[in-house]
């Protein structure tokens, strides 16, 4: 099972000034997290895409390109690329270029987005939300499967007739995951297409997500896809501290700040201590606590879902960089080795 981290690049308000934290500093800190994860031997780093002033990164490929030049082993993914408002031609070109820069480490996690700001910005009507995504996904797959010669037509973009989409990535084709929030249509789409799925676990009891995972695999098998193509990742809020109570005490104010409503529409919710305790319980979606608690919860998710990849959202709510770096260090030095040892195939002597 692969272990990785991700950032959504949220910008919080500095209580001393009432202004948003500096986006440049925030982006550079995120680059430092990816470098630390690479140096510590983690498998994947993901970076989100948002189009509101509350986030620092609008095009993940740009910071990921900087990260590519300072790392050597870690895979680099969008988390997610908002395909509904993107041009699939440009998206593939950006990540093919990233793949060349990174010596074959780029991935796309494509999703529809739970945020609406990008739709007005790029002129996509909300009434066409799912139809646009479906059409653009079809085009992205056509490009990925044969970038030398793409023939395609649809409603929402000019047709392509036997055109190349350069550059070719270094990998035979770019890995493409679908990021989903658990809606049945999204889960079934991933299964029908035989695409690996990244499932966001944001709140509630994680056991409720088991039905979605089973549906994904059932649809995929019914469509004729082999089991090894139906890879599964989960992403969730994450923090590991030295002790159980210390981790919770340190994390709570940042988790509460990250989720509280900030926009005029009131998106988000107010998190009480009782809410926090529930979501950080053994079957709660938040993966936070001491190294042993985090090990136990990731292994629980592995057992529940048959995970191929775990991604922890490592920084949110204005968490200071030293706190994030310490969490990455504990993930890499205490959590990851224990999980890898637990999941390693037996190498003991055979008996006759």
C-alpha cells in the first residue's frame, strides 16, 4: 500500500492583521512539505486546485514542477484537477510536461469539484455540471490513450480531427485516477471505466463508505475490468503527534478554523469538541493521534476497503510549518515503517 500526503493550499486569516496569509509563503511551504516527504521515503504527494482567494494554488502543475526539480522518488499528483472547467488538451499537456521534468512521476486525479467558483470564472454553466465532466473525461481518455492522433467531437468544445497533442509523457500513458466524494453516479463511473478511484473521507463513520467501495468494484468487474485495475485510494484530514491527547489538543483549533463557515453562503460548519471527538474516534474519518493510533486507523481502513493508497491532508486551518513538518516526520519514521512491516509478505521458511 502506498502512503502519501496532500495539500489543498487553504489560506487562513492572520488574527493579528485580519488579512489572509501570504500566498507566496504558503506555496513555498507546501513545496517544502513535498521535499520533506520525498526525503523521508513517502510514496505520493498531491496538490489541490481551487479558484477562490481562500486558496493559494490554482494550477497544481506549476508548484509540482518546482517540486519535481527538488525531489527524486515521490510521485506527483493533482488532488484534484477540476476537469469540469479545464481544457483536457491543456491539462494533459501540463502533466505530460510535468512527467518529463519528473522523470516519469506525474499523475492526474480528476474530479468535478465541490466548489462553484471555477464555473463562473471559466464560463461553465452549473446546469451542465455532470454532462460537461463526462464529455471532458472522454476527451482526456482519448488523449491519454493516443496522444499522437486524437479524433473527438462533443458539445462543449471544438472537435479534434486526427491531431497530435504534444508533448508525449515519459510514462507510456499518464496515470489517471477519478476523485469522488461518494455519490453513486461518480462511483459507478469510475468502475465502468476501470479507472482507479480516490475516495474523499471528510466526516462521519468511515464504515458507511464500504458500500460505495463495494459498488465500485462490482461495477468494474461487471464491465470486464480485471481486479488489479480497480485500485482504490482514500484521502482524509491527517495529523500525527507524539501522544494521543497532545495530538488532539494541538490539532483541534486548526481543524475547527479550517471547517468553520467563512463565505457569505455559509459553506462549512462549526466544529465542537464533541464533534471533533466523534470524527477522531476509531471509525471516524479524521486520522489523527499518536503514531500507534494512526497506524491502527490506517490498517483499519486497509481492512475495510482493501486500500492501495492512503493520502493524508497534512496542512489545513493555518497549521504552522514546524507542526506540519513534525507530522510528516512521524508519518515517515514511525507510522509508515510499521504499516509496511505489517503488510509485507511473509518471508519465513517454507514448511513441507
